């Protein structure tokens, strides 16, 4: 344990920041899971209500990811990676894969 006053302050600050960062990361993970769940739900049962839930969940996840970057919890490249992954999942849910063209013309 630290004996110096400034070291004790630094430990308290680090702990406070760790807990705040943990809260933001947990929120990001939760919203990403909800978005991916909405993608699979819409993929199995496509309807207008599911599409609306999907767009709302994507917006919420993107917003939380951007806020985490703004506060320094996530690196911007990590956030871009997560947003890209979510966008790809949403695209595949909304536009099912087309059959591959045949090779013999």
C-alpha cells in the first residue's frame, strides 16, 4: 500500500476511472449483443416491427460506441472495427445472401 499522499490520490483516481471505464465497456457490450440478437431475430422472422427494432438497436449501439470513444474508454480504431462488424451483420440480416452465379454460363 502506498504511503505517499500523492500516490494514495493517484490510486483513488485510477480506481474511479477503472470503474467508469468498466461501466462504459459493459454498456457497449450489452448494446452490441442486443443488436446482434435483433439481427438474428429479423433474419428468422422478417417483419416491419423487427426491422424497426433492428434500426433502433443499431443506432443505440453506434451512439454508445461513439460516446465511449469520446470519453477515451475505447480506441477509435477498435470502435470503427465494432461498428463495421455491426454494419455487416445488419446488412446481411436485411439483405439475405443471393445465390452464387453458376460457373457454366
